[in-house]
C-alpha cells in the first residue's frame, strides 16, 4: 500500500498539484490495495480520482 500511496502522490505532485490533493490521491490509490486479500488490485485512474475527491471533500485545514 505504501508504494501505491507514494507513487500516486508523486504522480500528482510533479504536476504541481496541491499537496493535500496529492495526499488524497495517494490515500485513495492505497485503499484499493488493502481492500482485498491476495494480489494487489489497483483501481483505474477514474476510480482513484473519484475516491480522492470524496476524501478531499472531507479534509479540513487546521
């Protein structure tokens, strides 16, 4: 899950995206890996971004 997180995070970060958005995309990508037992299932980009948007809507800056 860590590799999925950092890979997705960096893919967004190098495009100049906000670090909070990058963290949401990383978390969403990692969540697909830990959902099931067995070989890792990576969500399609659209699935990951949809899940990241759900997370981003719940993030509060402190």
